[in-house]
C-alpha cells in the first residue's frame, strides 16, 4: 500500500491525524522540519519520519516519492510568525509543483470558512488563497473549510476557557455578536480521514457542527457548562488589536497568535454548503458536547497535541546544539541523595503547575514582563504535567532534546536579546546518589545582549544556583 504523507505532523491537527491513519491500517509518512520532534510519539511501526520543508522543493521530492495522497496542514500563523501570508503562499506553490511532479493522487487541505465577497482578515484570506494555489496545480484537491475548532489543547478552546473562568463580567467588542459554526476536533479528524474515500477531484467542502452560534452565545454556554454565572457588556470601541492585547494578558494565547485569530472573528464563519454531510455521513458533536469532551480530556491529562506544538518563530533550535559555541555560560552542580531516576523525574516535571523549584515569584515576574512586551510568558504551561516530548512547550521554553533519565535541553522562546538555552543532565553516583549538572547558555546580541546578561548576572547566579540545589533536595 502506498503511503500517505502528512505535512505539519508536529502540529495540533497533524499530530492527532497521523496515529489515527495508522490505526486505520494506512502507511504514513510524516514531514517535519526537525524530525526529532516526532520521536517517541508511540505512533507504531506504520509511521516513517522524514525531514523537509514545504518551502524547500528539493526536500519534498523524497518526501512525496511513492505516496498516494498528502495532507496539507501547514500554517505559518500558528507559530506566531510575521509575514505568514507570504510564506504560506510560497509553501503552497512549492508543494503544488512537487505534488504534480510526484504524480500524487490527491491533496487534502484544511482551510478556513468565511465568505469570499466579504472583506476577510489577512488570516482567512491567506487560508482561501492557499486552497486556490493548491487547486491551480494538476493534482486534485479536497479542501475542508472549518471555523473554530473545539478540542482539548486548541487555541480557541483554551482562550475561551480562560476568559470564562477568570472574568465574571466581560467587556467585549462587537465581534461577540458574529455568528460562527464551531466544530469538534474529533469531527474534523473524521472528515479528514473520510476524505481519503472520496473520488479524487477538486472539491471545497464546508465542515461544521450542528450549532450556529454567536461568540456571545458560546461564551455563555461555556460558562453554563462550568456552572458559572457570567455577564457580557458590549464595547464597540475595542479594536481587534486592543482585544488581542487583552487576550494576551488574560489567557495563555500570546498576542502574536491572538491578533490574527480575533481579526478573523469579524467575519461570519458559517457553512455555505452541506455537501460533506452527504459524502461523509455521520452525526457531528454539538457545541456543548464538544466542550464537555475537551474539558474531560484536559482533566484526565489526555491532551495528545496542543496549540503550543507550533514553535513561536525561533528556528535556531533546528540546528545542532553546540555547547562550545556559547562563550557565556552558567554551570551549577548539585549532589542529591536520590537515585538518578528519581532526580530526573523532578526535572521532567519542571514548569507548569510545579514551577521552577526556586524563586517562583521571580520567574512569574519574568513571565509578566515577557507577556507585557508581546512574548509567550509562563501562562502557556505544559501540555502534560508528567510526560515530555521533543517539541513540547514548557512555559516560555521549548523542549529541544530529551533523553529519559539523563538529559533535558530547553530553548528559550521568551523575548530576550540573544539566544538562551537551559540544559539539565543527571549522572548516577552509585545506587542511591546522583549529581545534577545544570547549565544555562546564552549567546548575546552585540550590545544589548551583553548588557542584559551582565546586569542580571548576580540575579541569574542566585536563581540558577538556588534552582539546582532545590531540585537536588526536592521530595
């Protein structure tokens, strides 16, 4: 059986789709800019991981060779990167040409709803444009267009949940009265997998749940599910950018992602055709059931992927990590009375609700500062309180390498004048003792970076030293 290529396999949808396809007996080839982000996923032997980028035509040739179909799930905006529309345009053009050369049977693309005759946001316009570019090639394209996706770990779900939980009274802009047709992530995946059984021809299929709701109605129904009483006051003076900054402060989603999402909320996101219900028949979940399902998955820590799977635009970590290239380092060593596996277990749980073991107040202040200047801050937390996978976000860090029982390497995604890394290594010392070697690496920008490092050097010394000792003696 010829394999199916999944692009964006390290992302929110792709990371759930790939194992589902394997479970249905398909051979799956996953494309990732950094293949290491897909290691140890437990997806089974039916998955092949290849390195490549939709912007690099040469890397797509071996990735597409022999494939019968491909899922196009790439979106630069999900990583909070500027100029995402141009990158998405180039990526779609490159992929369409490579698919034609490889003789692909079909491309399945997940885009966004929104009427073309309306003045759509840059985000929604880009989603439509990508579909147009893919269809301009000779390979048949099945485009599924969705509105808000409700699922554990989705940006829309976490944004709404945080707002509902934190704010008894909400001052909201006019877009709360815009209608939308949200869909459960479970149903999006069902439509994506079902598209493999359709005749390979160009199709644009709108997908949505059974409920058409305003955002006001969604917020109030979400609150009702949580058994909370909430009040909404409309404020027409709130612009999308002001709303994004407000979301940046109140929710885990940073302004870089919140702004294009909120800008798109001014447009109605309602299905214009229901052809997909006939072609792939099943009964999709309603809004309330989708929310309850997502809340239960979150409560049980069964969040397979999260919006944070996409990195926040820093690509340096894709290159090999070379400690010798960092002239500025802080090394802390601490001996623990715990055996190496126990000590590493403490390291594996770092961040999120557990915190950083020492001076958590100062870490929070650093997170607030990062948020205030447009960074991700600490509120992103973790996908799972215990498990760690390469590519996971941990507060304002990204997991770049993970060796169970031995090593955790993090790359900073906070706003910092340079390139910062944090490494934890555990070395056994006999049966019941071990040593923690904790190293902070920093490559400063020429002036501001050096000034930043040396001004904060005394504070960094206190924090890093205290953290190493606290981890070594934690229970």
